[in-house]
C-alpha cells in the first residue's frame, strides 16, 4: 500500500503520512490529534458546513476546513494556532447567538455537542445580538420532536435521511435566516416520506431533533453494545442504561451492518422489555387458572410430567418447538435437551420452519457485496419494510448507479427505485425465473459449460418469452429486457423473501439458484429472517432431521398422538395457520410448558409457564441473515424472577438428572465438535425445476388475499404491541383493496368488511390503494385484533395468499 499513494505532511510539528485522497481531518484523527467538529459524522460524506474543524496551513496562512481539505504533499498544518482557536470561538459564539437559553431543561442535556464544545472553549456570554427563533413544529407522531430554534444547520439530519437511509423525507427549505431542515411543504413528519427510523435524531448534535414520549428519563450511566432483537438484519445497537432501565437506543457505534442507521422498531420498539405485562414469576395451572408459583414448584412439576409421559407413551409422544429468537447457545441447549434428555428428534423452530426452502441456496452474499452490485434483483421480498437495513443498502446502491429489477405482485416502496418492475401473477415465479434463464441461455449471454448444463438447458425448453407472458402475465419484452440486464451485469445480487419461500417454496429457491449460477457472479441474500432465524436453522441442521415438523406436531397433537410439548419463544397459537385449530390441538395435550416473556395466546394454554428473560437481559450470540455471528450482551438484570432460556433449560435438565454444559466455552466447544462432524455442502449444481400452475381457487372465492409484514409491527405482534409508541402509531389492522375493485364493490374507507375463505373468516376496516393488481387484497400480519391467520389452514399450499370473498359489515 505504501509508495506512490502515500503523502507526508507536517501536523503540529510532526511528520505524518496518509493515503492520497484522505482529508486533513481523517489523517489528524488517525494520528491521534483531536479536531472539534459538529457537522461531521463517520457514516456521512464530508460537508464542510460548520467550519469548526478549521486548521491553519502555515506556509500560506490559509484557514482550511479540514473535513473537506485533501492532504497534499508538504502541507504544514497547525490545528491549534491562535488564529484557529479564535476562529472556532467566534463560530461557536455565532451558533449560540441564535440558540435559545434552554440548556437547563433541554432533553439532550450533556449529550449536546454544541454545549460540550462551548464549555471546552470557555464560551459563555454572547456578545452578538440575538437572532429570533423558529417555533417548535406541532407533530402528532409519538417518536420524534423537532425544535428548530436549536438547529445549527449542520445538515447531519438531511444527509442521514438522504444518503444513509435514502428516504428523502427532509431537505433545506427557505433561504438566509429562515432556512431550516424541513419536509416537503413544511408538513409534519407523519405527512412526509419519514419512516421514523430515528437515524437523524441520533445524528443531531443539538436538541433540535429529539426523542418524543420518552419511556424513561434520566442521565445515562452505562452504554452496552448489543444486537437488535427484531429482524434478521442484526443491526448493532447501543443500549443507554440507567437504574436497570433502557433509557434510549442508539445505532451501534461500529456495526458493519447498519452504519449508524436504525429502523423504527430497533430505535423505538425496545420498551417491551419494561412492559408491566412481562411475566415475572413462573405460573402453574391450578383448578383451570394460571397462578404464580416458585421456580422449584414449576420445574418439579414439569420434570414429573415429562417423566410420566415418557414412561407411559414413549419418547415420541414429546416434542419441542423453539426458537428463532433465542441465542445460538440456547438453541444448542434446546436441541440437546430434546435429543438427549427427552430422547426425541421432534424439535423444530420458526427459523427452520419458515425458511426451510432456503437450505438449497448457494453461498450467502453480504450487504457489502450488495452495495457493490451493478444489477440487483429483488424477488418476493419487501426489504424496505421487512429488513430496513437491507433496504437502505439497496437504495444506496441504486443511488450510486445500480439497476434494480423488482419482481413483486404488488407495488412496494421500492418501486420508485426500480429500473424494471416485473409483476407476475401470484405464485407464478418459477415460470418467470425459468423464462429469464432461457433468454440468457438462448442468447448465449452466459458461458456456463458444466456437465449438468445440457440437462438444465433442456429443462428450460418450454419457457419461451411468449409462454412466460401467457402464464405469468409479464410481457415478453420485459422478460427479455430483464434477462439481458442480469446477464450483462458484472456483479448481480439477488434478494428473495417470503413471496418465494411461502409461495413456491424449495422449487422457487432452486430456480433462483439456477439463475444465479447463470449470471456467474451473483450473490444471493435470503431475507425471510428473524433475529436468530439463521442461527437456529443452522444449529438444527447439525443433527439428522428425523422428527416431526412444527405443523406436523400440531396435527399429531390434534390426533392425540403427541402428549407433551415444550414451546420456547414461539407463538403458534397466534401465528400458525388457522390459530383456532392450533389452540384446540395445544389444549388437548396432556402437558404443555411454555417459556415466553409474555402471557401469549400460546402460554395461556399451558400447564406451566416459565418467565423468560429478554435479549437485553442475557449474553450469547445471534447469527444475522448474512451469517455474521454477533455478540449479544447483558445490559440489565432480568425482569422480576425471569431467567434466560439457557438457564431454564439447564435447570430443567438437571431436574431430569441430566448435566447440561453451562459455561459459554463448554457450549462453544460442543457446537464446534458437532459442526466438524456435519457433512460439508456439495458444490453448486443446476437443479432443474418445472412450473406447476397454482391450485385453482374454489368456487365462490373470486379474490386473492395476500398477507405480509408492515413496518411498525413484528411477528405475532407480542413484542411490538408492548412497545408503547409502536402500538400508539399503528393500533389496528386493515385490509387493502385496489381503487377499481373498491369502486366495483361499492366500498370506501369508512367501511368494515368480512374476509371469508374456505378455512375461516376475519374482519377489518377498508383501505384503498393503487398498489394492488385487480382482484387482489392485502392484509398485514402481526395485529392481535386481526384474525387473518384464520383464513389459512395447516394444509394450505401457501402462507402468503389464499382465495377469499368479501362481505360488507358496516
Ligand atoms: N398467513 C400468514 N401467517 C404467517 C406469516 C404470513 O406472512 N402469513 N408469516 C409467518 C412467519 S414468516 C413467521 S416468522 C411467524 C411469526 O410468528 P412467531 O414467531 O410466533 O411470532 P413472534 O411474535 O415474532 O414471536 C413469538 C414469541 O417469541 C417471544 N420471544 C421473543 N424473544 C424471546 C426470548 O428471548 N425468549 C423467549 N422464551 N421468548 C421470546 C415473544 O414474546 C413472542 O411471544 O408467523 C408466520 N405466520
Ligand atoms: N416490520 C416487520 N419486519 C419483519 C417481520 C415483521 O413481522 N414485521 N417479520 C420478519 C420475518 S419473520 C420474516 S419471515 C420477514 C419477511 O420478509 P419479506 O419476505 O420481505 O416480507 P413479506 O411481507 O412476507 O413478503 C414479501 C413480498 O412478497 C410479495 N409476494 C407475495 N406473493 C408473491 C408471489 O407469488 N410472487 C412474488 N414475486 N411476490 C409475491 C408481497 O407482495 C411482498 O411484497 O420479515 C422479517 N421482518
Ligand atoms: S426519522 Fe429517518 S426517515 Fe424520518 S426524517 Fe429522520 S432519517 Fe429521514
Ligand atoms: S436539526 Fe440537528 S442535525 Fe439537522 S441541521 Fe439542525 S442541528 Fe443539524
Ligand atoms: S432493520 Fe431489523 S435489525 Fe435493524 S433496527 Fe430495524 S428491526 Fe432491528
Ligand atoms: Mo419469518
């Protein structure tokens, strides 16, 4: 690296060298020289607005803003000459002159960088005439408050919004003294593109942007770096702690995943940890009602029941479900508990269940590779909502010139970033993907010549652009256009989600893998992930899978073959298809023990409920969707008498006379031994798949209902509805219907409707949108008030869509 690219300058009398292209500020920092800044942030491009980073070039006497001045050979820089210090003082005085004297009551307190710098420079009384303030803006959202009288125009918020999360919600409006960062037409944030990701708030150096409706006030006494418990992105978060409470969440300091950004759930969704609804004691059913008991009683009873069932009915009458939310170490213990203590292979988890189609995929790509791609294909995934950190990286890539091929049956937030939007009919993706592959092969755009290639080429014969148009509805020219774009790219990145895995399953994933191999350099990212779905799935993959799947467990329970279950951190009575049937199945068990943080629909059916500690109350690791194993750190003591799942499993095993490994080192060693034994993956080969048209809808159900995630809630809603601000912002479910369908059916937004499928029914209020193809509806999952899962059953071919009809109820 050294040599031609190295530049040497004199910095405060000392010779230092850096790479060409570095700024004076960067080299100074690298050399341990501190220069004050307000508008600079390591995650944003240099901007040169606050000018506090001024330094003196001693040969020319010029004062330079070091953040935007590249190093040049022979420079002689002084970062603290009298002229520099005087200039900085004046700048701070000018900022304070237009700043209100409300420091004593400002929420930013001693985290305000302006106040800190003023104190360090000894700037107190202001000699300048005061400049009038801008008023606070009235906002109804529960997340963010803006008091622009405190704004110093550093533009960190604007750059965070435009460069980092690429939402485009705010920009400067007006000129001169009236200039300020604002939304389009100066509307409240909730009327803009703002997603309340909180990234701008975390970056604002003053009290101009701050958290609203704080859940706890106080000066932070400790900061703990850990990992977000919601989606599989695995963003790094900093938990600011006081009195064993999380006061605030900020983006993790050095996370390679989120680079200083968060989403609304990670930023404002943490207070479920302190919800008064948390389970703080074990519960046991006495005369039909759950009552608090001691751990000793709860574990004794559980062990006794497990022994009894095992002796009476045999080991296969027991099963374990859990958990894609628990740590890797806890997942290992749970696997061991099922196999060695209970003696059964009946163990499944959400990570494996909902992502089982993913095992076939090629090497997983990374966010870093995604940002370097020149063509990105997103298929059946909605990352702007379901995995915001992926959405940010993707939008940044598009801003840098990457082309986006979006394959979705609905219009999503990503459409405005899209080069080609392919809109296939629901469940027809395999035909489309095979069609893309055929164009690439026929036009000899790929030079793949492996021994499995001829058979693959032959398998594509039927998928001419004309045929693909006929079965998917995507115009032939668009298939060709997209195929040429993919084939012509240097680096392709493919992101797929539940629109594939829960629609066309394993075959859909194989088709994508084939396409990726054709495009040569493509990396694949599978999106459908919870915080540790990938880790949980990987760990269960270390054993031969020979037991019941989660859905089979429910069927066997209903048939009376399964007698006892342990469920850890999954809520099937609410999130599985046809919850009322699942509830019946679980209620018919002789013994159900549930470990959760809350009394969920599932826990209510249990004989014994064990209170689990939250992510903030335990140590361990989560594996994010890229495969990155990240440290989860205990920040506070577990609520009440709750315990981390790992400890619960160890305790329960010992009641059953089994000694579990309990030290992290011991667990890590055992995992490694197991991993070494597991067979290594075969190299990627083409695996031809054929399109089968989706099953015909039963008569009388003319509409197709899609289900999916929405930004402000998560999973079955247990946690996000215990987060006060998320619940307040988005309290109730709805059903979306296209403008033309609404007109045809005489529906408007004041109506409530009944949605009826052959399996069950749900009710919701109507929202009219322009995002849906004719004959299609959309309902979000995650709302406890919504019975959307009742519309599906365990045998449903798809979890994403079903045939329905509508009835107006009001
Ligand atoms: N029709 C339809 N159905 C669907 C879907 C759909 O799109 N359409 N999506 C499906 C998908 S992909 C998924 S993943 C599921 C989601 O469904 P679930 O995974 O059941 O839902 P969650 O609410 O995310 O989490 C379950 C429970 O884990 C608990 N929990 C969280 N952390 C911990 C912990 O550390 N320890 C313990 N013990 N408990 C913890 C929470 O309190 C919560 O009660 O829903 C599925 N159902
Ligand atoms: N906010 C939020 N984020 C979440 C979650 C949450 O509950 N809330 N859950 C997490 C979990 S567990 C998961 S699994 C992931 C899911 O993450 P995603 O897979 O990204 O999200 P979904 O909303 O399930 O569906 C993705 C898209 O598939 C499209 N689609 C439906 N059917 C088809 C089809 O036949 N073909 C094509 N091409 N597209 C189709 C839908 O229109 C939708 O835009 O999100 C994770 N992130
Ligand atoms: S909260 Fe996020 S989306 Fe909203 S203005 Fe700030 S950076 Fe943009
Ligand atoms: S609101 Fe904050 S981040 Fe935005 S320009 Fe003003 S001081 Fe800077
Ligand atoms: S993108 Fe996912 S991991 Fe990141 S803050 Fe949001 S929910 Fe948490
Ligand atoms: Mo999922």
